[in-house]
């Protein structure tokens, strides 16, 4: 029943020269039961005042009733709970609300959310309580080795026996009222593990909490004024992000102060946070005195982010949705629209530009088609920004994401910079070493490996490389496993899988089983959805409809942003999303529906295209690369868990050969996937 937003953990008040715990109150249950109610409320109020204005009467009344309900419930359990620990008002979720109560029993963490005076269990309250439990399980170190049991206590709701079922160490939500809360706590008692490692309230309070927001949540947090440090994990990946963010801010400031022209190249593994860095620079600069924008050729990404920022800002009351969308549209722009507007004429208003997925820049041939002039995308950018008295162009570079023709890689940037240098333009390059020399986290060779510097000034900056993936927060080796799998190196993929705490993916031949697995995991606002390659056109025979096209922006926005109760959403599990619609975005859990456009044979993976009425092998090496990269995108969209649905096929349909699908399933199992069964 917390009525006030929390502050970040780093902002906790100081007491007697050291930081107090996160929770406002913590004590053994035996002590809590004999402590005067007013004394407990006094401690809660004193901590509340440290963050906010004095507690309002409504908050005090809520605390008093919560304490009464807890004491009555513990009394019914008697000595069973005397050695438990109780914490009240735990501001664990950095950008959310406080958890009302946590009870610690051996091997079990009970999460209790109170709704005082409530007469029914509201869906929003269910989601809130489930989200607290899931966040503890995912991101709180002390909770990760314990069962998490969430309880929603609506004080005056109709009584019904509480029950729970465990899914990945988190119980399904127990619903209780003031009278039946004791029954829910008895279920907590039934899951006690007397052999579990002991933890007291102090240890729980100080245990590291490392939340990992998805790109939409991170963008909303940055838009609301938070720093990268506020939304980071507090680990090596977080330290890398903060160092890179600080380096980019310094480079942009130096370019402005010296009226210089600088091109930065940031490299990193898939899911390492490159787009997050670009958003940080664009949003922070735009709200200050240094105009900036993030440009992306990924129209679905731009649409989803701007819609999410506008909706969140309006919900917070910071500004109207129209005003918020106007600001977001200026900070996050469609790349082609920017080029068409500024290729000729006056210089652009932004001095700081972030180019997302810059390794996908198109060559002069595509430039002729799109812009009517035979110039590559890097050449156009340098020409446009050269009209300014100073400029900082930040290029975000990742590996294996090229899924369209004409994408020239880093060598295209080296060529454009050498041409600009010979024409008299002075651009200084500040780059991660990998962008210059090549490596596993960049496509192809480095910028200047083949043709040399050509007089271009270059400075190496190691802080601009992100080596730690943060998307798959449960499995940091996942991107490496995907790379080995798609290389066809099944033995190495299997070896990587053996090093993981859990299989890199599950595999099933039954779509209904995959969907049920996803439904069990969409609790607490977690995002789930179906994915399918744009070339997997025969999945329609398995009951999987086509994905929205990449220019159908509203359906894509609904898919990512609507709750699972809306049939248009990803969580409704009705429509899949292709690599063109989901690139740069992410889900918590996903099911990739494997198509006949990528099958396995003795030579490895065989990319194909549908030429009705039959499949045709993709002979062109570029088309082969696009198909493999499409699956690379799809295989790396899930943050917490991935299931692969490989259809059984149909013997009477040559485009859905059972033998071909069996070979794919066998290869995936051999690479380390585990079979998902009905149970």
C-alpha cells in the first residue's frame, strides 16, 4: 500500500556514518509480534520522512492496519514463524514502488502486497505483486537461490483458499484477505527448507540488486531524467556502460569546445547496450544546450520507442502525449527521412548525431536508388555534417545484423573518411580498437585494414567497446552460442551450452506446448511472444500466420506495447514478429517458430527461399548471409528464456518435409538445446 515512489538504493540516507538498509523496518517475527504498533509506525515514518514529506494520514492508517493483519496472521501460526524475519517497505525496484512486506523463512521469500479496504483482487494489483516477485527472482542475489512466493492481500475481498504452483522457482500468485493471510503464510511454511542457507533481514537488505531493463524501459527511464548509473546492474557490464557514456559525453563536449569534427565508433556484442548508449547521449544532450538525435534506419524501433516515450511521459503527467511525442520524434528520428531532409540545403539543427547499426550503412548503388545520387550513406553523412562549424557523429557498430542488400560494413566508412580527407575535410576518428582492427564483435575487417588511413587522424579509445552482453541477463554466453550454432559448429555450440547454468534454449515439436510455456511466464508484466523468419512462409500450414510487414508500424507498436489481454499484443500469442519487425527490440521470453527457409543437412545450415510451389536453395552468398543473420536476430531477442518450435511437417506437403524438420530438431538438440515436454 506504499503511496510514495522510492528513491534509488544509492540515495538511501546515512545514519551514524554508514548507510542504513533498504527496508524501512526489519526484525525477527518474534520481536515484531511483541513490539508496540506505534513504535513500528514511528520507525516507518522516520524513514519515510528521510525521502519525502511527512507521511500522510492515509499512509499512517494503511501501515497501522497492515501491522494489525500481520500480527493476527503470525499469531495463528504461533511458534512456526518465530524464527522468520520480517521487512516492511522495501524500495527494491529502483524505478517502481516499495514492496509492502517481505517474510524470510528458511529457503523461502514471501512477498506480500497489501490493498487495505479493497473488496476485490484487481488485475493491476496482481501484476504489481507478481512483478515484485519476478524481479526478486531475476535480479536480487539473495533471492535467486530461494523460492519466491507472492501474496496479494486485499483486506475485504471474498475469502477463498489460497494455493500456488511453482514455475521456475516463483510461485503463482496467492490471493488472500485479512483472515486468510495466515493460510497463505502456512503455504510459505510448507515450502520451508530446513537445510537452506540461513539469511537474516540484514543480509537480505544488503544483498546486491541488479535490475536489467529492456530497451523500452531504459529509454523511458532516461527520458524521465535518470542516469545510466540509475538503471544499470552494478556489475562489469554496468561499469562498461557508464565508462562508455562518460567517454562519449566528454568527446562531444571537446568537439563543441574546439569546434572540431569527430566521428566515434562504438562496438560491442549483440545486446551489450549500444543503443542504450545512443539514447543516453541523444536524450541527455537534447534536454540540455547541445542539440542531438539518435538516427535509425530501423523504422519499427523508432516507432516503438517514440510511442513508448510519449505514453510513459503522459502517464507520469510530465507533459501531454502530443508534446511528449514531439520531443521524442526530434530525439529519435528515421535515418532515411533525416538524409532526405538535409542532403541539400541548410545545415541540420543537431550537432550531435548517433547512427544506430552503422555497420549496415548502404553503398553508392543503393544510394542512387534511394537518394538519386551515387553516394554511400557514410559519404552523405560526412557531407551533411561538414556544413556545421562542429559536429560529433557517433556510430554504433554490432556484428551479424545485416539483413538487407547493399549494407557495406565498416570498410565503407573508411573509404568515405579517406575521400573526405583528400577533399580537404578534417575529420578526427575516435574508435574502439575493434572498429579499426576487426574482431569477433564487428562484421568483416576493420575500417582501415584493407586500404590504410589515407591521412585520417585516428585515436583509439578502449572505453568505446562493450564486451558484456546485458540482454540475456540470465545467460551471458547466449550470443556466443547463437554464433557457433549458425556457423554450423555444433560441437562448439554443445561445449558452450555445457558451460551454462541452463540450456541455451528449449525445443519442442508442439506449438501448443510452447504457447503454454510462454503463458506461464507472462506473469508480472513480463513480455512474451512468437517470432518467425520473414522467409518462413510455410509456417502458415502449422497455424502460424504471417508477421506484420516492417512498414506496418501501428501493428508492430501494438505488438510490443499492449498488454497480453489485448489480442493485438505479443503476449496474446496470436501473431509472430519477423526479424524486420523486432530487430533492436526484445522480449523477456520468446518462441522462435523454425521455418523451412533454414534447414540442416550434412554440410551445415542450408538457407532457402520460397519460389512457389517449392523451396529454392539460396545460391547467392549475400542471400545466404541475410537468412542466417535473420535467424541470428530472432535467436537473440529473448532476455530470460527461449523455446524453439520445430514443426513435425506433413508428409503430403513437399514444402513441409518431416525429414527436413527432424534434421533441424536433431541439430538443435545436438547443439545443447533441451527438449520441452508437455509436463
